[in-house]
């Protein structure tokens, strides 16, 4: 039996940090916090589909709830004179109010820009899904995407895998393309990974993306 480990979870505490950070949070409310964070993420995933969201980070304090959205299209989310961001914040408040939680926190919404979207696995996965939903042939999509990703200087390897009824075939199958190195078992390897879905008329196609950006070593000054 093989043991498949999520590349992000595999490096938690080594290269990666948690996507939800709670400061001085009441341990008795742990269940409510987890439920609230999950609902916020699910809502933003549906609402901001097509906006190339890299990640959603949540920080909790005693009275404040900070949501950081990292995207390659910040202008589309913020809107003219910040109308889009204000509306999104109000919608998040409505989602939280539906949960009827025993506590209330002030919501702060931060939208940050991703400078190199082609080297971010989440954005690349969304680009592949968008191309497949436009009915482009999957082989062409795979080749073009890999070339775009490898054009970045900081990328040393990329692997994209598709699974499902590719090309509308009756039988589901898997196809993948790989270029460069993807050392999954090396802890210091900076590997970005994501899972995405492309919704097509004949079914859902699963997408997996791995992007390797080199090895990270601790700073000698810090170790001293």
C-alpha cells in the first residue's frame, strides 16, 4: 500500500505555515472557529471563481477577524472606489450571521496581489480548468500551460495531472505531463500543490498541479 501525503501538509512547520491562525482564541470555541473558517472558505471559493484566487488566509484575535485574499486580479474584486470589496465584506458577514455563533468579531478584509501568477499552483489549476470549460482539447491545454509555467525563472519543475472523461470519452482515464524535477520526499523542497475541478457537460474533470521552485535552506545568521 502506498502512503500519499499532501505536499503542503507534509511541510507544515518546516517551510509552510498554517492558513488559519488564531491568537488568544478561547479553546472552548474551537468547534465554532473551525466551522466558521470552513464556511468562509467555501463561500469565497464559489463567489470568487474565475478571479484567480491563490489562497485565503484567516487570522483571529480577541475582537478582530482578518481575512487575507491573495489573487492575481485584485482590481476585479475591489471594484470601482472599493465597492466590490465592501459588498464582499457584507456578504461574508451574512454568511457568519447564519451560523448563529455565540461571539462576534469585527471583520477586516485585505486583498493582496500575487506578482507571479504562473508560478502559483492554485492559479495554474484555475487556468487549466477555465481552458477545459471553454472546450479546448486537453492535450493542447496541458502543453501550453507547462510551457507558460516553465518560462518563469524561479520554477524548476512542473507536473499537471488530469482525471475523468477526457475528450468526452465513455471511459474515464488519467493523463499527465511533467517537465523538470518534482522531489516530493525532500522536506526542504519548495513544492506548491493544488487540486481543482473543471465542470463540463459530460462530467467533472479533476486537476492536480505540482510546481517545484527549488530548495529552501535556513539562514545561517538565524541558526547562529
